C-alpha cells in the first residue's frame, strides 16, 4: 500500500517518532492512523524497557515558581545525551513535571524510594482499619494492597495522575517522551519549597 507524505508527517507530529518508523507503522496498519499510532506506542514502550538500564549522565535542572511566589520546585531529570537534554519535548516535560510537583506535593520519586519502615507502618494502619471495619481475615491482605497502591498514588511522583492529563501518570509521561526521543530518561531528584514550611 502506498503511504503519502502527509500521513507520515501527521503521525510524526503526533508521536515524535522517526519518518521511517512512521511510514513502516502506517504500512503495517494498512494506512489506518489510529492503528499505526498504537503500533508505534507498543514498539516504543518495548524499546523503552530495553533502554531502562542504560546510563543517564546528561540532563537538566529546572526550576518552577508558582504564580503567587509561595511555592517553588527544583528538579533534575537525566537522559543519555546532551542532544536530548536540549530537545524541546524533553525540556517541556521537565518543566511540566516541576509544575506538577508544585501542585501535587509528592514526597518520593517512586515506590522503591519509600523507606521500608514507612511502608510497614502504612500496612499496619490499613490492616487495623480493615479489621476494625469488620472485614473478613481472608480479604484483609487484598484490602491492604489496594490501599497501599492508593498511598503510592498520593506520595510518589511517578505514580501520581499527571495534573495536565489525569488519564496518565507522571511515569506514563516520562515513558512517552523516552519512547519519542529514543533514550532512557530518569527523574533523579527534586525538592519542593513552600513559604513558611519547615524542612
């Protein structure tokens, strides 16, 4: 099937993927743009997983100050090359994540960063709550796991619904940009300041 340049350009604008990748996806999808988008996303996510172990020694530090000058965020996000560190999509993502942190106040980057004693304490609280609610012993562990997942969504940056698009998490946003840039991307650290707040 012949794929015209307009279709390729449209798909490229939507995904940020390479011209040849877009053309191949459109051919595989028989010219259906939605299917092609899905193919690219599936391939991209597979590639992102493969790249996850690669070193991220480049990147940027960004600052976001909220409009009322009472909340500020510093964030470092790493990538593999300075080429991507200067990429508009990457820089925009970093700034959006800093803005998200100002709004959502996460405490950790991901669940892996939460100290074991904090997780143990939360589990104990959820277990006691479930038993006090009269839940049967056999379902208490499932309830604890469900509430722990909700806890991660509240306190972990990558698990939180993204403030600019509640249908995705911040982790999904990072994965999409990683798929589009072809590099491993990691949020290394952040700090959120609020006027009058004790550190």
